[in-house]
C-alpha cells in the first residue's frame, strides 16, 4: 500500500533558527536497496523518494530495518543490491568529503570524546568544510558554530564538558553539531530517545525550525507514531524490511496500517492541538 503525495507544511511553532545559508535542493532516493548483515537480510528491495525540503519520518515496529535503512542513506552501509542516490548518483561512489558536506547523520547513541567541551564538539561539525586534516578554522566557521549554539540554547553552556550535561542538554548539543555542519540533508535516528516529553517536543520543534528557515531536507526515524504524525510532512511506514505505506500522515496513519505495521488494534481520531491523526491503542483490557 503506497500513496504518493506532495508534502504539506509541518506543524510547529515559530522559528528559532537563524536563516544562515539556505539549503540546496538536493535529491535523495533509495532504489531497490537490499541490506544485510552476513546472511540476514534486513531491508529487502526497498525503494523510496525522499521529498526535498520537507520533514520525512520513518516509522515501523522494532527490528523492521528503519535504522539500517537510515545508515545506508548516510553511506555507512553499502547495499548488497540497488543504490542510495544523491542527486541521481550512487552515494557510495561519491567522495567521502563531498557526502559529508551534503548529508549529515545524528545516530541514536552518539558518543563524545571524554572531557570535550560543548563548543569544541559543535566545532567538529565544520571539519568537512575545512582543508586537509581539518585545519584552517575561519571566522565564518566560528560564526556558524556560535549560531548553532545560540539556536539550540546551548551558548551559555559552551565551555562545559559534554559528559557533565543532562540528557536533554546533551541532545541539544548534538543537534547543534548537526546544525554547524550545514548540510542540505539531515538524517536523525531516534533523536528523542531517553528524553522526557517536554524535551522531545523541544527537539522536534527545533528541527522544524531548521526545515522551515533553511529548507533543510530532514529524515527522522521515530518510534512514537503520534509525534511522527504531528511533525512529519511525509511518512514512510516500514514492515519487515519493505515499504508498506507512504504519504501524508492523514493517508498513512489509519487503523489498517497500524494493524499491519505494528500488529495493534487502534482507533484514529483527530489531534485537537495539531489537527493531525492521533492513534489510540486498543489493548486486550480496553476493547469493547
């Protein structure tokens, strides 16, 4: 089941990310990709086109291949068959530095060097734009790093060691690094993991600001289907390594898709805040 649509604007508050440079309209697509670990196939012949300049969210049950697919889109995994295409070219054939200046990845559990200060970690986002061996930090680089720190509310903790921060602060620092990288495409694997509800909303609002202000193409893997429906322009629902449904949240978040993808009965109502679909799970003790 697949519905192709033109993305609509995301639901979020006012932007807090300064405009900076506007992202180029790069295209990212997955063409009949099969991904495997040894003999275990995780993604099987999957194809999709990422809407340019929109927020796309990949949803699905645990171990369905979401994170593996995202890693392939970032060129960290080479497909067994098929290709990930960046501007029509197989991404694994492109120079590493070129990819790093165009596609950014925030993994699920990034690890910072012990004792590194916030500002130094965020400055690493500028490395792909520098000369050989990462040398040659410029005034422009410094300004971009400061802008990223300010946009994420981490400027006041710029001198603190990352390993002394709370989970919410740390996640904002990692997003600041991604902002400093200034890529046209940003991939994020479960950026709200381990965060309380207020920090989850804060992170997703910040990503929406980035998309609206700079036109950055954003692809996020999320477990929370209701947050996905609220923030996505476009949803990809993955089941057992294959694309099951694709379209706007209104098209994808249906009782039938929730049953097929998550193995769960549900009732779908309209979220009174965002006017997007809201999934109400029906457990064994609440069916009636």
